[in-house]
């Protein structure tokens, strides 16, 4: 399987995603209704479809993006990118310690209604992955493939602080081997900051915040 098909959207929204998307759309339209004095004049049915499309794109979180953010300071991977230790032609199969990755994304959906000020609704998408039996194939400062023994995940979605979706921990259906067509880049020692780098003995578990903006003009 390639990295392009590795998205957490199915885990977060379910398969099919209709019920979860409907719940999110209902939350958005309810919030819009309280913000607009003449909300009764809007065609909510046509607007709902456009909101649903934007929300589905917002939940398309790539697994490789989560891994790249968590592994950026992982010392064992940085050593694999060190040209004084490994040549560009050398292939390294690096067993990685079992670890957990926590990510929190805070995208905003911005609605523009006529000449009014934009209405911005903030979502919070939280995901936690537990990875076991992972081996990374590294060559020339890039992770080109992964073998994952198991990956358990849990997550939640909030809109304006209100919990909409909660997924309990369960096993993700991932292939045994994942080929990364673009690879996950690893910083070479020369490209790193001259500031002191902490000794990371395992992948980072820090929360990673990201803000995405989507606008719908009416």
C-alpha cells in the first residue's frame, strides 16, 4: 500500500462517513443559525452539502504527516541521516521502540455570508496512535518504507468546544508493509540548528497543533 491512501478520515468519520458528517454539519448549521438574524431565509439544504464536502476534506489527515512531525527529533533516525555514519547508497532497516503519538489539530471553518463579517467556527481533532513492532527502511536521509506490527488508535472531534465524535481505542487495519513514494525526510546533521538538541531516546509524544482555514462564500 502507498502513503497516499493512508488517511485517518475513515477511522474518525467511520465507514460510511454519512452519520458522523451529518452530526458535524448539524453542529455547524446550528452555530450559524445563532449568528444570523435572518437565518430562516437561507437554503440550509444546499449549504449543508457544501459544508459536508469541506468537513470531509478537513478530516483527511495523512498518517505520514503525523509520523513526520513526531519523528523529526528522534535521535536514532537522525543518526541514519548522518553522512559520517552512513553513505547515501546504504539501506538501513531501523527497528523503532514501541511508542505513542498524540496529535491535536485545530482547523477553522470560515463561512462568508454576503457582506457580513466572516463567521469562523473552530474544530478540534485529537488523535492518538500506539505503534508496535515498527521497522523503518531508511536510505539517503529519507524513510522510504515502513513495516508495522500493530497500530491502535483513538480520537475525538469537537466543534466550538462541544464533543461531536469520540472513537474508542481499536486496531487500525494497516498493511504489513507501507511504501512511501515521497518518503519522510530526515534532517541531516549539517542542516540542523546550532542550538543544543535534546537527547530524544524515543519519538516525540508532544501535542502537535496545526491550523487550517477553509472558506465557504454564500
